[in-house]
C-alpha cells in the first residue's frame, strides 16, 4: 500500500477521531469509550484475512485465536454499548 | 494481494458506517442509533470478507467467529451494569490480542515487506500485546479476582528494562526480517510481560483511565496492522479510535486532577495530608433519617462510588418515588467525577429508571443546596469534601465540589469511617448539621423505605 | 493514483469539512466562506505542476493563465480573510 | 510522475496546516490565528512545488505567480469592507478557472489515463468553468457593473439545454479519449456559457448564496483535478472546502427561508402579497430624533442592509459614543439575516470598532425591547416586520424577527418608501409609536450627530 496515501489517511482519521470526541458531554464518555472499543473490533476482519491465508498448523492456531478474540471484541463491545445506550434512550422519554 | 471490488466496497461501507455511528454516539439523542449504525458497518465488513477469493480454513473461521462471538455476546448480555467497566476492559484486551496475533502470523509467514510495513507491524504487535495482558489485569482487578496492588521492589526500573528489551527485540526483527521463530517468540513473551508488569501496580480506582488508555492502544494497533494488511477500513477504524481514545484518556485524567504519568508510574499515596479536622461525627438512625426526609420540602440526593459498589441505585429510586408521592421535591446532584468512570452515576441512575429531568450537573444545582432541607449523601465522599474549597494542603484542593454542606441538614450513608478515593478526611462529616447513617448503601436504603412506608 | 485509497481520502475529507463547519456561529460564516475560498487557492500548486510540464505554446499559455489565476485566488483570499478576521480580533479586546 | 519525498512532504504539511487553519477559523477566539496557519500551509505547499525535478517554464511560472498574486494582494488590501462579498466571488472564480485550465492542459496533452481519472478530469473542468464565469457575473452584479437581472425568455429551458450539451460533450471526451482539440474547445465554451447563463438572471440580493455555492464548486473542482494530478494535498483541500461550502450554502438558504432550487431557478417575485395595511407613516426630523435619543435611558439600534450600502457604520458608532457619553445605554441588536450575507452586520460593526459586548443576538436581546425608550432602525426592514409574526399570507411569515415594535418609540432611518429584500410592506412603519426619518443613512447619522453635539 502506498505509504504516502496511508499517511494522509492516518492524518485525516486521527483528525476525525479527535473531532468526534472533542465536544462530547461527560455523561457520554463511558458509552463512547465502549462504542469505540466496539469499532476496533473490526480487527476481526484482519484476523479472518490472516486465517484465510494460514497454511501451517501453528499459523492456523494463531489465526483461530485471532478470529475468536476479534469476534469477541466486536460482539461483546456491541452488546455492552447497546445496553448502556438503550438506558439513555429510556431516560429521555 | 489485490481484492475484488465488492470486497473493497463492503469494507468501505463498513468504515463509513463506523464514522457515522461514532458521530451519532457523541450526542445523547442519537447515541442509540449510532451504535446500531456502527453495528451494521461491522456486519457489512465481516460479510464482505467472506467473499475474498480463495479464502482457506473456512470451517475453522466460522467456528472461531461463533465461539468468540457467542461467548462475548452472552456474557455481555448477562453482566450487571456496575460490572460494565471490566467488560469493556476484557473485550478491549481481546481486540489488542487479535491485532498482535495478526502480526504474529505475518512474521511467521515471513513474506518480504517494505521497511515501513515491518516497522508498523512490529509497533502494532507491541502495543496490541501490551493492551492484551494489561487489559486482562484491569479486568481481574475490577472483577475482584486480583485484590491488592502488586508492586515490585524496583517497579519503575523493571518497567523501563522490559520496555527497552521489547523495543530492542522489535528493532532486531525489523533488521533481520524475516525473523527467526525464536526471536518472534521472545518478542511476544516480553511484550505480553510488559503489559502485565506495568498494569499490576495500578490501583483499582485508577483503572478506568488505564482502560481508556489501552482502548486507544488497541485502536492504534488495529490501525497499524490495517496498514500491514493493506486494508484502509482497518486503518480508519483503528486510528479514529486511537485518536478518540487518547483524547478521552486525557479528559479523564484531567477531570481527576491527576496527570497520566502520575497514574501510570507512581503509587497512590494514601496521603492523610491536609489540615487536621476537629469535632465529632454524629450518628443518626434510619427511622430519624426517614422522618427528616418525609417532612422535608426539598431533598437533594448526592450519589457516589459507594452507591455503585452497593448496587443501591434501584432502592434509591424506589425511595425517591415514595418521597415524591408524599409531596417532597427530590433532585439528584451529579458531580462530574462521582464514581469511578466518567458518567458513572448517570449510567447507573438511568439503569434504575430515574428520569432525565431529575438529574442535575454540578453547575446547575450547586446554588440550590441552600434551599434544600436535606442533602442525602449516598456513598459519596471526595465530591462533597469542603476542604477542596479552603484547605490548600489537601490533595483535592481546587476541585469543584457539590455544596452539600450548605443544606439545612446533611445525612451521609456510608459503612464506616473509610476515606474516599483520594484518601483524605472529610470535614463535612464533622459539621454540626451533618449526621452519619452507618451501613451498606443498599440495605440502608431498604430500611429507609420501610420506615417511610410506616410513616405513610 | 489508487482509486480506492483516493475514495477513502475523499470520504474522510468530506467528513472533515462538514465537521469543521457544522457548529460554527453565524457571525463567522462570511469569514469562513472567505477562508475556505483561500484554501482552495492551493489549486495554484496543480497549475504550477501543469505549467512545469507544458511543452507547446498553447499549453504554456493556458498554464500561465492557470498559475496566475490560482495565485490570485490564494493571495486575494488570504488578504481578504485576514482583514476580516483582524477586525474580529480587535473586537474582542 | 512520482515525486521526491521532500516535495510530497511539503504538500502533506500544507494539507495538515490547511485543516488546522480551517478548524481555527471556526471559533472567534482562534480565527485570526487560523488564517495565518493556513497561510503558512500555502507557502509551504508552493515552495515544495518548486523542488519538483525537471520543472520547465520556470520564468513564466514566476511571472504568473507574481502578476496574479500581486494584483490580487493589492486589490484585496484596498477594497472597502462593504465590497468584500464581490472580492470573495472574483477570487473564487479565479480558482475555478485555474482548475478548469489544469484539466484543459491534461486534455491537450492527451496522455492516456484510466477512465476514472478522465471522468473526474471532465467533471472538475465542467464545474470549475461554471464557477469561473458564474463568479465573474456575481462580481459584476455586486460591484454594480451589471445592474439588472438579465433573464432570457425561456430561461430554464436554455439552462437545461446548455447543461445537457456540456455533459454530452464531456461524455464524448471520455468516450474518445484523447479528444480532438475542437471537441475540447467546444466543451469549454459551452461550460463557460452555462456558468454565465445560469447566473445572469439571479438577483443581487441572492448573490451571497450563489457565491457560497460556487465556492463549494471550485473546491470540488480542485479536489477532482487533484486526483487527476495524483496530488492528495489538492484532493484534501478541495474536498474539505467542497463539503464545507455545500453545508454553508444550505445554512444560508435556510436562514433566508428560501430553498436553494428556488434561488437558482425562479425569479424573485416582488410579491406585494400580504394583508393590506391601514394607517399612515408619520415623519420626524433629525433634531427631534436626536432629542428623543439624547433624553432616553436606553436605546437599541437595529442595523440592516441599508446601513451597509450607505457605509454608515462609522457614523453610527460615532453617534453611539456621544450618546453613551451623555449617559444613555446603547445596545446593538443583530438579526441573523440582517444585511446580505451571514454575519454581515457583525463584520461591519466590528470594522467601525463597536466592541463585542454591545452587540447582541436576536435571542439575547428580544426581551429587552420592552424596556427601551427608543429603538433606532437604520436601513433595516424585513428583520423588524411584525407581519412575520401574525400575517400568514406574508412571504416572510414565520421568520423570527427583532421586536423593535415593543419599544416605547421607534425611529426608522430609510430613504423613502422602498421595501426590503422580500418586497413586502412593513406594518411597523404605520404603528402609532413609529416615526420615519427619511434620508440616506450616512448623512442622516451625521445630522443626528450634529444635533446631539448642540444638545450637549
Ligand atoms: N468518575 C471518574 O471518572 C473517576 C475515575 C477515577 C477516580 N475517580 C475519583 O473517585 C472519587 C469519586 O468520589 P465519590 O465521592 O464518588 O467517591 P469516594 O470519594 O471514592 O467515596 C466513596 C465513599 O463510599 C463509601 N462506600 C464504599 N462502599 C460503600 C457501600 N457499599 N455502601 C455505602 N458506602 C460505601 C466509602 O466509605 P466507607 O468505606 O466508610 O463505606 C467512601 O468514603 C473522586 O476522588 C474522583 O477523583 C473518579
Ligand atoms: N444576511 C443574509 O445572509 C441574507 C442574504 C440574502 C438575503 N437576505 C435577506 O435580506 C433581508 C435583510 O433584512 P434587512 O432588514 O437587513 O434589510 P431589508 O429588509 O432588505 O431592508 C433594507 C432597507 O434599507 C433601506 N435602505 C436602502 N438603502 C438605504 C440607504 N442608503 N440609507 C438608508 N436606508 C436604505 C431600504 O429602504 P429605502 O429604499 O426606502 O431606503 C430597505 O427598506 C432579509 O429579508 C433577508 O432574508 C439576507
């Protein structure tokens, strides 16, 4: 991957992340921590790519481990965040 | 490896939905929709991945997805609201572990990469591994599995040595790529050890900040491994989270009035500093406390960390409902750093069903304490300590506090003479208008409810 | 240039632009319009690249025109914006 | 063409500084620093470009930079504050022209490109060219060079035909790349014509919105040509501006209560709609007006478009200073769409040196009119029209207005019986407590100042 373009993407993504958080009220900090925790669960995609190319048993084992961990990050992060935010929803009614 | 357009397109849509989802999560009105949007993004990204041509080990992959996903889903559904912080920690650690494992396979395959790629793979592996073991320790501490702060004799020196060795091994791996298996193994062992050793001495109360830091770490690790895999969706999701998490960590450390370096590298001194306090603490029983509130016109409740550990929020809300039925005006006053995570009290009260319009920020409510007949402090301590206003020698000097002492009467529910997070004595407890109601917050709230019912 | 990476950059840049404007008070709309007008004056860089490769007189003429226009966009946009914002500065004293 | 690292690095830094600069510009406290930061970004980006190996036509390039830059710099320094909108328009048009010219050279060179690249080059050229001629028309109208709205018999049909033809030629250029010179020429002629014809019928008052729209267009054009050149700095700067400009255009159209399509494609109807108003307008002379204000306790000034065209802001501020000297409390009430551009009045009053703390938003000040002895309306009309509150048939019904009619006395400075931007009659002028002070705002403010001085 072109390192220069990647650098631009890094820069823009960092700016985006900063902007998203910058003006958030304190009461949403915990759900947002949990929500961003969910988002990096996309690492499961990377893990799937690697397991999909694994050809030795060791690589397969690590790949299995990686996919399971990544899936847990994504699934757990979603459930926990959704539960917290569902309460915020109720609160406003 | 070049991917077909539909796979790339799926990942792109995933990244787009993540950004919109996170943006939605940053405002209370759209927060719920935000996580759902991000959730769709995840599904699209995962589904697209299955369409990569020539994907091997499909059965293994499905099994891993199912096992990991289901286990986390179920545990996440069942966990109590008060245990949320440790769940966030453990899921985050898993993400870090996955990022490190991706790097491990890259190293094991030993494909030739550019220097930039190898450097980012190594850096991602290092912080991913640290985040993995560190987060596990954070989980264990908050869950109560690990009870005490486990501090080595020359803790900071050990930290530095491990950090230097792991970086050194990383440089070696970059220098002599493809690396020997033993080098790879050594690198990961040291990195995992580093995460353990750095986190073990940190006190449970500091953990939320550390969890937020590791969250940022995992984000960066995912972003870097995304570059290694040539996957922009991973880069964007990872770096966005990395930046957001870094900022969030700083905001938290600032709200606690402790610099981050302090939290990570110095033990919390149970200082006992501050001016000596004269006077006595006066006790009150549950019946009298109930009566005081029943015949008050206005009661302000100040919840704190103690209410959270006692899981007392439901009882407190029940008590509030009875008081309101009886015509008493009840409001909740929330200090920004009450509890152990940002917004902790809001989340708990929301869980118990307390409506939004009864909950007030420090700025909104502080002027009202003067008109309150009773301020009921439940398991809060530092956030109502008047020394923060006056005593320059106190470690919490300068922190804005809730002016509970300005109320006609103050009732404090706590178990005994324990200090709060900062370890300092609280002058409020010794003032004339303050009464102590000793006991665990949950049964004590229950007792008050009983008395209120008999008072009618 | 890799079209896919460019697409990501487009997406992030659009998001960034949106975020920057979204919460701006009305009193700053005109200076901000002028300021963003200045920023796209960076087109002068593109014009310089093209003029630097021009080899026929027609291309040179168009290139000259492009660089002059781009430079005017950048210089004029800066001066006008700076003058407006300097007044805002004074106002706050 | 691959560029050396130091060139790429310079561009990267430029893009970074642009983003930080724009971000700074979005808050009053940091706005000045923001434009300076972005300015450094531009210098770095331009300087880096000179280091491209094998750059030809250097003398020509320097000459062009000097001529274009110096001409714009000098004109920008000298222009009056009230003429800013047209300067923004013309500089913006130049940027669009530059983007179109870049595409023209690409087409002329006829190098083989991918389809995606050619498509973006054509789209960028089209909107760049439209922005170029359109902005020139906008400039001419605001500058007073072009006086009347020049509308073709079948205006909308002509617009559509030109748009279809230009897109058709664009598609042809994509289809048979490298294109014939005559095709390229035809494409650009039609595109330039399209910009002219679309903009000519739009009234001067709608121009700020159109300028903002063309600003977004130029941004997108620059972004697309940036892709063609493989230059991420151009892409980022262009697309950021494109997105920001699009949003800004929508915000402006919304603040005026007119959909964008309406502004672009329908002539402004001098409606004369609304209920008939009964009563008479009562005149007052400058001496009486001066006396009313001199002996008032509180005066609220409502400036509008008329103050801007009369360049009366300096005199108005002089008058304010005299009144304050005499012990009168004076405040300025600014309606969000007073004048002809967003923040128009704020910019003008700031120029005249009116301090920030005397200027109030609609929400902040509306409740205060009831306590004011005099509301002085200077060249404002629609923004104080009470029909907006009551008359459902009025075109401005529903727009929040400044409650000048609630003041004890209202004095309105305007030249005659001219209506405002919306073309409707103003019921305020016929109410009992309102007096008209006919005359151009600037000399009239001067007269009041004279009288105030004699009143002492
Ligand atoms: N919110 C955040 O983001 C965050 C993060 C980390 C640290 N902090 C820090 O945490 C502190 C928060 O202040 P706070 O007032 O909420 O809490 P606190 O100062 O930590 O005090 C908690 C009090 O609750 C009592 N308690 C403990 N368990 C109890 C139970 N089961 N039932 C009844 N009472 C119980 C304790 O006294 P007994 O032992 O006598 O019962 C203790 O005095 C601040 O110093 C803040 O800086 C905040
Ligand atoms: N702010 C924006 O972004 C924006 C953009 C486009 C359109 N608009 C629209 O513009 C209008 C703004 O309202 P407004 O109250 O500021 O202005 P207005 O309603 O347009 O009224 C201006 C008044 O000033 C008088 N006037 C003109 N030249 C004058 C001079 N030299 N000396 C004294 N008086 C003079 C005119 O009456 P005489 O002819 O009798 O003197 C006219 O009635 C709104 O309808 C708004 O929607 C706003």
